[in-house]
C-alpha cells in the first residue's frame, strides 16, 4: 500500500479547508497531520519497508 507524503497531506487539508471556507483550520491541520505523516514515512524508510 502506498503511503501519502507529508506534502500530500498538507495539500489535501488545505484543499478541504478551501472547500469548507476554513482555510486557517486547513493550514493548521495540514501542518500537524503532515508532520505526523512525515514521521511515519521516515520511520518506514529507515526500516526499509517502503511497500
């Protein structure tokens, strides 16, 4: 299963924030969730299990 990158999570949250007229909340959620996704992706790359 492919994992979405931290940037992808941020853009997704930003897009949802624009749709629901809550851009500031979308940016904050994107930063927090993007950081969490970045940590998960980095951990999986360290272990060598990109699949």
